[in-house]
C-alpha cells in the first residue's frame, strides 16, 4: 500500500509539472544566446543561432544573441531568465563578468549549455559545477561518428518525445569531473561506437537545480545537420523551458545572491607604514596595530591620522621583531593586551607577554611573561608569531620552524653535525620544542596560564602540553572560528618548483584547518601529504619516502618523541604553477593567509554589515597574489568551493584581515617592498552598503601640466552613481576658482602647484571626492627618439643609428639652450625579455642617469649651494666628500634625507645644519642620491651621446628571448619657481622571432600547451597555435621595414593537420596582401617543418594578419610554434 501511494504521488507531481510547463505563457521566456569562443570555433554556430531564432518564432519566446562578454552585467542580465552557452570555448568571461553570471544564477536564472559549453572556463570551478562536467576529449579521424543514445528519463519535458533508443550522428564528447548529483536524461552507448572513455555510465544530456537556479546541458549539436533535426530541436526547446522555470524575472534581492562589487569601498585610514603586522579592535572600535620593528600605533575612531603610542624595543634582525598581538576579550574590565616579540639581547628567544594598555599608552612595568621560547639567530627564517583569541578565552600563538630555507627548496632535514639551523626536525617535528607549532593556552589572572582540554599531548613525556598543532613551517597568520573553535592558518611552503626523484614533492602553500589537535606533517610532507625523501645531506644520498601514516623523527637534533602522530592534510593547497585542484588561486609567488569566518548573527543588523550571502564563509587571502577568497564550507566544516571576493579591488600585500564590531572589514597592507617602509603600506577599512551606494568621483583632463597661462578642459563624465541617480558636481581648482558644471574649462594664469578636487553628490546626500594636481608654469619637455632601420627587431652583427631630440618651451632645444650633456641616453640588454612597465618603474639600471639629472636639478634650485659646493670646501663639507664618506652605505640615502629635512650636527663639526621641512622626502632622497653618485668610484650619471651609433653585440649566440632597451630622458631646469619635469622615451628591440601564441586577436584558432617530448622535435614546454579553416591570426605593431621573408616554424602530424593555403596581409583582414603560400603535409611528416613566405616591401609598423584555408576543412592547418622575420 505504501509503495502504491508513493507511485501515485510521483505521477501526480509529474502531471502537475507537465501541466505547469504546457500552460505557462511562453512569452515570459526571455533567452540570451551567448556564443563567444576563445579557443576552437564550431562551424555550426550560425546554423544553431538561426534554428534557435526559428524556435522562438514558433513558440513565442524572445531571443537575443551576443558574443560580447561586456553584456554580463546586472543591468543587462536582469532582462533574461535563460542564458544559452552555445558552443562557447575557453576563457570567455573575466573575473567581474564571472561574478555577474554567478549572481544571475543565484537570482533564479536558468542555464542551457550546448556541446562545447563543457569546453569552457576550466579555471572557474563554479562554472564546472553549473554545467555538471568538463570536456575530456573526443574520438578523432573521424571526429563525427554514428552512435546510439539511450533515453534514461522519459518523464522530463525535454526527452518525453524521444524513442528509448535514439541513433545519432555527432561528435561524441567524453567528460571529466562529472558531478554526482546531475539528473541524467540521455546516456551514450559506448558499445555503439569507438572512442568512448566514460564506460557504461556516459551521460550526454542532463539537468539539475543548482545554486538558486537551474541547469540543463546536452553534448549533442556539433554538426550543422543537428540544427535541422526536429527531435533535437524539440529536446532543446524542452531544456529551455525547464531552465526558464516559472518564467518570472530573476530576483537579485534573494539572500543567495552575491552582492555587487560596487557596494564595497576601500577607505585608506593610514599609509606610509613600516612593516605593519597585526591589528585588533577595542570595544569602542579604536584600532591598535603593530609594526615589526617595534612601533605600536593607535587609530582612534573618527580620527584622521594615526598616533604612535610607543616604539617597543625588539630584536628585528632576520624575521624577528614585534610579530603578533591580541586584545584580551575582557579588555573593558582588565585593560590587558598580549604581545609576541623578540627581546633585545644576546639570548635568542621569543616572548609571549601580557601588558596593561590604558589611557592610550602601554604600561611597560606591567609586563607578565607567559611564555619564553628559545630560538636560534644564526640563520634566517620563519618566526611567524600570530596571536589570536578563540572561544572560551583560549589564546593561540603561532611559531615558525626557525629553520633556514636556503639550503633546499624541499624538506629541510640536514642532520649533519653543526647543521641544526638547516634541520626542521629539531623544531616542527620535535614534540618537545614549541617552534613550528600553534600553541593553545588559557591565560590566568595572575599572569600564568593553564592547559585546556584537547591539546595534542596530555603526557608531558610525549610532548609539550601547550602544543595544539605541530608540523608547521611558517604559519604566518591564523584565525579561529568564533562558534565552533576550528583553527585556520596559512602555512607558507618551500620554493621547489618541480617534483624531484631524490628529494620528493615540489613546494606548496597550504590553507589548513584543525577541527582538533594534530600533526600537519612538516618537514616530512607538504601539500596534500605529498612526501619527501629521507635525504642524507652529509653523503648526498637519497632515502625512502616518509610515510604520512607513521612519520618517524630520528634526527640527532630531536629532543622529543620518535614516533609522531599521523599527518593531517590541508583544507586546500597550491604550488607556484597553476593548480589543477584549485584553479582559482592562479599562479606565481605565494603566501597563504587565513582570515576570519563571518557569522551575521554576531553583528548588529545594519546597512553596513556584510550581506547574508557571506554568512558562515571563511575568508582567506594570499599576500603575494593579492586575492581574497570566500570559502564555502558544509555543515561538517569541509571544503565545498571558493570564490573571489572583490576581484577588482587592488590589495598591496594584505597581511592581516579582521571583522569589525559592525560586521565589515579592517585590514593591514604590508606594501610592495619587503623589510622597509612603503607608501602603499596601509591601514584600510573595507565598507559595505546594502542601501544607497556611495557614488564614485573621477577627474579627467586634457592636460595637467603647462606653461602659464593655460586652459584645462576638465571632465567629470567618468564619475558614476551605481544606483543610476543624477549627480551634482562641485569643482575646486586650487586657486579659489570653482564650478558646478560637469565638464568645465578653467584657465590657470599664475605659476604654481594646484590641488584640484571634484566632489559629486547623489540625491540622498552621499558624496565622493577625487583629487588631482595641476602644475602651472613649467611645460613638460617633448622628447623624440629617431633612428634608422627596423623598430621592432635586432639582428646580430648590426648597429643601431639613433638621435635624441628635445624641445622644451622654457629651455629650448639641444645646442639651443639645452646642453647635450643634460640629455641622457642609455642602452641595456635584458636576456630574459622585458616589460615596458618594468623598464619605466623598476629597472633601475636604465634610469640611473636620468635620476642623476633629476637630483642635480633639484639641488641647483635649493639653498644647499649656500653652504656646500661640488669640490671646494665651504661652511659645510663638499658634495664629493660626502659621497666618499658614505660610499657603500646602503642606508645612507634614507638617513641623510631625514637629516636634511630635520636638521642636525656632529658629523662634520659642531655647526648646525638647518632643517628643511619644506622639502618632500621623495625630492630630498633624489638630491641625496645625486650627491652620493659623485663618489669617485661611481659610474652613475654616465650615458651614451644623444646622437650616434650603438653596436648590438651584448647578446650571446643562441639567445632568442632577450631585448635591447633604449631609454632617452631629459629633465628640464624648471621655470617660474616650478620644479623640474622629466620626459622619457623607451624603445625596445627584440630578437626577430615571435611565438605563434603572441597574437593580439584570433578567429577560428585555438591554442594547446605541449610538454617536452610529447612530439618529435619538441625539446621544451611550449604553446602551439592551431588555426582551423578560415582561421585568422593578428599580431599588432610589427615593424616590417627591411623584412623580405617570413619563416613559419610549424608542427605537423598528418592525423590532425592538413596544411593548406595562407595569405599575409597588413592592417586588417581586408588590407593589402603582401604575401601568400601553400603548405603541404605528407603521410609520414611528424615533428617540425618550415614554411617560408616572401613578402612585398613595406615600411613602418603595421598590424600583421594571417588568414588560413585548410586542405581538409575538418582538420587543423598546422601547429604554429613561431614566426621568424628575415631581412631582405
């Protein structure tokens, strides 16, 4: 009876669902068809679009088509309730567009994926979940085959019309990462064709509800013929109806929807900090933070600046210093804070101490040392030092392994005599040592501590009772879930980029979670418990791999237990290279950090509290890569997924992230450069607005520098109101002038530096202000670099004939008011290639001569010459004497600049040097750099003549990736009391071979990464570019002056590549044809083959365009590895 009731109930539900779909007004269905391709482009896309438009006419729903990723924004997507990804391939949406797609699904949108939609966005895990699987290859030669599809579910609207066995001709995809909760509609019978890899369960069409919306996918539809087949089109129409759901508009007010990024603002509260480390927030919302060299700073709520409380004395060599701190949970009644620091003195150790902090001051005499941890200071690194309170007033502190990373990029287990600083078994794997651990204690009122239940060792004979987790390398930043007490930390891993047969695994960073006490494996394991070998560094012999189930510490430097607890794997992990497991993390430098877990019920409800969408999510971040992730965990605390948080917001090496008492974020940014003060080292407040959003003011102008009088055309056009409200504009031009126009013109008549501000106000009174500087009175010099020959490439045994010309409104021209020696021209060769931004901002060798002249010009306009001269002693020492005295002193520039600004005496006699508070630090440092460059052994300031010939002979034979970089610069003399201005031009010449994958645009072309040895002749990893029939490749800004031939280096394989014909054009696909050729492949050709094309004479830079016709339209032309440019 019960079984019969269930069957009847099921039938009733199906009948009700069918009635709903058949009686719904299809005019409510609004479809966006998206068919952008970043890789292979399917020939059937036009036929598919036509068929879907015809379906819309038949059934009365509306359709728009697009290949523009910019259409993925809320204003546009809210007009649709279905999006069809039609044969999309590759990476088609950027981070912001991905977020908008994510939000639209969460708002109730429906997704329909057709065929190659599964061959899209491999680095976006959420998309893989949405589709339900990823493409994993298909049969080839031929790729289109006859097969039989079995209907698994005939009750669904999209399949109820199909026969149980459905013969089809198509390109049959295999799949990977198939989600277990998809509802399979059609299964592909692998016995009916050759080339299947999924076995008996090979889904080819499926559906499921997902993340607030609906998803329907079919692997069919590769051929043009499919889009004329009525059964297929009826199936697709059913899938569209399912995806449309109730046919209602999407609802962005649903709490499941991720908030728009423009609802967040980053507000800088303090900058130019010196190695900020950790912050914490008092009950009154004042913020206290520490800097590694000892500064303790206070930012009071509502203040506009930071107060230096004190500079705490610390040993700050290596990575030691003032490393961590936390405010006692009962601070309102006891006024205690806790500092983790490296005491000054000869004894190497760390202290965890409690202090009284009251009246905005630290009471030094109140110190209670809770813990003393012996360390070694012979070798760097890994001090860690994060301090945090968890539930029940339990205090956690992290300690690094205090082991040198320099001997090996693998597990540091050097057991040789005297090699203890290179052996992490003495610390991380030593149960009787507190280093390489996270400790958990309960501070008591008398300045001692007790051991809570649940720590790793209850028997002191087996290990220190303070240890909660062991086996850590550098747990730099930790966090504790305030509800369940789970501990999170980022552990910064070693540097090895590749696995080694003798040493073991490559390096990984880990984001760890401890639900209970445990061992996390270092230095025996890394990443997902990947093992290292027991390597004998004394005799350079490799041993067996360590066993994560039974790690054993036999090091002579071990003073604890030999047998260790089994290793616990991390929550997630990633190497320098791309991560296949967690692709969102990207690649490059790494420094994992753990942030807080957000619970909305811990904070008062307000427009400023983070939205409900982030409830129970863990926030993690990476100092080096600049991202923040919101990590979703299931009810058991296990990893579900991660997503980028504020992907378009720039973070400059975030070093701490905490949730404020109101439920938004405060953070510290360490800044760009290590171990120094940085202008971009900041205390920031990340605010959220759930209601009316703060507008964004943006200043634009046609010119910001000029000789007086000069008029500036200002524009506020780029200012935005994210709620679509009209803005009012208020300009202040810095000299008393003002305007309320959106785009005013203003004339500056008097020389000076003027601060311009634009304040925009919305109807609710929310304001935003932008500022910019106008320099009136001195025009920017114009500098040109002219030369003979090709502007893109260099050839061996050739010369570069050049001339620099300068025109300055105030100074004149070279030899007409401008001394040729004031013009700097430098040349450099970079063997690894270059980046123009790097040259302009970071490649110091090219800019030293220019910096020399800037400093000299600033010096000549200062009052320094009243007391100093170049070589003759005056009241003060000569510039050359100063340069000789401080030669080789790396800290001299900063120290002397500070002394110039503040004044001082005692080094050169008793006469006081007056202070110069009017000088900026930046300008003063340039002046000091100029003075120090006058040392008799210094080559700074030397450059090449402004006109001449340069021999291109710095590169070595066989080098193909390098570039010659030429930099011309001139710093004018200033005018009308204004500072000197510098103009710079940079030119680069590269070796005349470019990679085929360096295109700027492509059509019907895909790329494929090939590893060394994969095919004959391929000796290193490379990216092949694969043009298909009617393929187009475009390479921008290529100078063809003097070029007579193009040599294409092609990879051939007759099974996949057919050859064909190719045209070479300039400027566009409809531009002038300058060459053509045919390329044939033989049945036995395999590996590399060259194609040489003669081209007509062309001068100057052009866009270079290649068009391809394949001999077999179903195959690829060839694999393009590189293009060589050969001189006439």
